[in-house]
């Protein structure tokens, strides 16, 4: 049992190290020795715990999906009012900047989804959880009278998540035509129109 715990702890260490290496070098340029350097171990130690790099990349993707979603969920749950919860959800869905390492790794890993069904399943699961999060917030707001939806609930929540993803991609891709303030403003404007509620930006 102690050996298993030690093995699991080392794998967690390597997942964190790989995430940092991806932040610095990008996924396409990632090498085993980069991960080893970040973890302070030998390349052989990385290969001992992860004989296949693909397995490590899947664990990195799974880990960052969970970190990103739990960060969003905690932000929303820390607010009590429906309007505040929606504003928090909108704010937490976009990268905070180029130094938002969680968002950067997440978008790097999502790039594997087009060639891998396992990575696609992680991307799909995050999307579905984000849709469900928005649905919960909007349904509660509608029930309390804070929101009057001008479109079907399903259309609104799917549109919000897709808008977030699109803006996030451009923000992390150095698109100089889109900045964080503009993305937040446009996303909030749509949410306000869809809920019939004035929302803080």
C-alpha cells in the first residue's frame, strides 16, 4: 500500500511538472527531459512511471480539466445572488490573461481531441459540465424572478459556453483584435440580453 501511495504521489508530481513544461514550451515541443527537469528527476524516472507519453498527456488533460472546472464552480458557489452567480460564471470562463497557466494548458491539451477519442471525451465532459453549471444558475435566477429568459434555456447556455471557448482561444492566441475587457463586455452583453437583466461587467 505504501508503495502504491508513493507511486501515485510521483505520478502526481510528474503531471504537475508536465503541465509546467507545457506552459513554457507548448505541447508540440514537449520532451521527456523537459518534464524531468521540471520534476527534478531523471528522464528514466519519468519513463518508469509513464512508459508511454500519451498516458501522461491524458492524465495532464484530465487533471487540468478538473482544475479548471473546480475553479469555476468554487467561484460561482461563493456568491449568493443569482445575478452575482451569473456574473461570476461569466468572469471565470475566460482566461485571466497570458499568465493564466490553467487555461493555457487546457487549450493546449484540447488540441489533442481531434485525433483522440479519449481526449475528445475529456473535452466533451468539460463542455457538458459547464453547460450544466450555467443551466443551474439560470434556472435558479428564473425561479427567483431575477431573470426573464428571452430565448430557450438550452440555446442560452450552449451559446454562452461556445462564446467563452471562442474568446478564450483568441485571447490565448495573441489575437491583437480581441482583449480580455472586450471579450468580457461582449459575453456579458449577450448574457444580459438573453436573461433580461443588467449585469455588471
